C-alpha cells in the first residue's frame, strides 16, 4: 500500500487533468502547482481574446490613411503578432494590395521595420494615450483605452493606427476564483499604462499589481523580482514574447491556442484557453496532494498497527494477507475518487 500511495494518485490526477483540458507534462508538476502563491497573467491572448481589430487609422499632415495603412501592412505581413495580423487583415479587407518588404526585422515588444519602396518603414509602439481621450471611427469620445502603434517612414511619423482587443467573458470570474484560492494575481503587459489599467479594472486586478510597458526581456526580470521577494510564481502566457518568463517561473502555464515556443517552455498547457482552467489546475493539484497524504497516512498507520501484532503471533497469516490486500484496495479506491473531480462551472 505504501508503494501505491503516491503513484496511483498522481496517475489518476494527471489523467483527470487531461480529461478537463489541463495537460500536465509530468506528475512532479502537480507539486509545483500546489505551492504557488502568485499568478502572473500576460494580457493579450490570456486575459483578452488576442483577436485585435483596427478601429481607426489617422494620418499626419502630408500623408493619408491609405498610405499609412498600406505601409504598415507591408511591414507587418511578415510578422505573426496579433497586432500585425489585425493590420494586415484590415488592409486586405479594405482592398489594399500588400507590397513587398525587404530587410524585415522584428523587435520583440517594440515593433517591426523593413524597407518598402526604398523607404525605411517602422511600425512600433506609440506613446501612451490616457483613457477617455481616444476617439472612435465616428469621432466620438469613447472613454476606452486602445493599443496604439505609430507608422514611421524614413524617421518621420506619418500616422497612427488604433487597435482594440476584447476581454474574454470568463476572465473576471477567473481572477475572482484565483483570489478565492488565496493567490495574488498580477497583470503583465507590453501595452501602455492606460490600456493595462483599463483591462485590470475590468477584470478586478488592483492597480498596484499591474506592470505595463514591459519589454519581453523585462517580463523575465519581473518574474525574477517576485521570486526574490519569496514568491512562488506561476506565469500564464501564450506568445513568443512570454517564453522566457514561462521558463523562469516556478510554474509555466501556456494557453493551448498559443505559439509552439510558449507551449514548449511551459509545464502545463490549457486546452481551454480561459483563466478558469488555471483555477481548475490549482484545485486539482491541491486535491491530488491531499489524496496522496491520506493514502500515505492510512497505509503507514496500517503497517504500524499490524506488523507488531503479526510479529507477536497474534494475527493469522490468512487475516494478515487479507488485511494487506484491503489496505492496497483502500489506496487504489481513494485515488480513483479523483476521477470525480469537477471543474468550476463558468
């Protein structure tokens, strides 16, 4: 029974995790999941849908919106970032032909640049714009923070593209459930402060736990800083930019819809790309570890009580054999109870 106490519970726990959409790379990951006290969430694709949409294209003096969008799309069609995909889709939907780009360079967390029609064109993060000062395509104040990118040609900014992302319907509930498990929830994003604060406010994350304008290399530094404070950190992300942070965290959790690099760097993969699945992973790991503890207690208690009695000749071999078998059956049955674990309804 002692030999079965741990492996049976781990086997059933990881199997049940796979059934509910939590893919665990190894049984030892369950222990790491149980110990975490801080969950760091990437914004795009984790808290939000990651499906960006262009809501406005503005041109500076001397240029026009078609030129701004056309040059941006020419550069971005070589990138896989959600912002790049949104710009390219908006351009092609509007009937623009994608021009060829030479010497393309992707700058993680900053943007991309390349040569289009003999001009150096950069598409990069714009300076933060305060919530409530943006305008929608009809020119009305929206009170909403957007993601902004500047389009630069030969060193001069020719226009700005405004994009919007939507928060997943389950994100706010997921944050509440994580807090109910006594976990600190932190938002980590490369977007500007206004966008980050707007999303954090919508899902219920405190402003003090928001890290904005963070480059991919700085995401790694934030994880290390939290660990130096004594925190056991889980990182949840889905992009190439998150891979280093996922690998550094005590527990890396990747969304199943994320990039291969992020999935490879993680310890857990969520088939359901929603925050409640993170909650289920933590609950399942804690339940599995409690089951292991119960198995070990009863198996050890049986041996402590039965071995001296058998050694004294007060227990017949037949009864001793039956008791030994029953202890093993108890451990197996207790472990199989994990199959009844149910995810929290969203």
